[in-house]
C-alpha cells in the first residue's frame, strides 16, 4: 500500500470508486474543484491502481474530512484505517488540532468505523444529505488530534 497526493490524473479512478461506494456520489467536477481549490487529496495505490482516496479541507486549526472511500475489493482490509491515520498524521504536522466529518445516520458501518478511530458525535445537520426519501440528517463527528 502506497499513499500519494491525489492529482487530476487520478480523478477518473477516484470517481469510479466513489460511484461504487456512495448512493449519492461526488461528481467529477466536485473532485476537480477540490483539487483546484487546494484541498488535500490523497490516494492509496495498489500495483499502480487507485484502491482508495480521501479529500480534506483545512480551515485554520481544524481539518474537515470531506470524503473517503475504499474500492470494494479492498474494503475490510485495514486500508481505510491506514488512510485515515495517514491523513491524521499529515494534519497534526500542520498544527491542526481537530478533525471534523459528517456521516449519514443510516450508515452504521461508517459510524462504527469513525467511533473506533476516536471520533465522537458533536452535533447534527438537519436535512444535510439527499436521500431516496428526500433528505437525511448528518451526524457531525470530531476527533481531537
């Protein structure tokens, strides 16, 4: 497993993963805009193929995990945990003191994953996510770094 900065050349592979793992995926434009805006993007490479990714936005002394995904063949292998810890180390090195994220209440697996990584619920955003039933809240979680 090799973690490298995400580049525009990675967007197609990242988008393919995102479309497989999210019911309401980011678009190509979302990923391109994030990179153009200077957000931190990282990819996991396995034998020259992208196996996972994360995009984060720095804001003063906090970092916001905007999106993270692992290709289905590599899920439950520790790669998601390794990527989350990698970006945590990167954030600490910049002086960041806290990481934030949003997660769907319906995504029990992700909530358990984040809790096991030290995140705790700090709030809710009402009607934050689109869903097949209209809108779904977001659980806001944070972890001190």
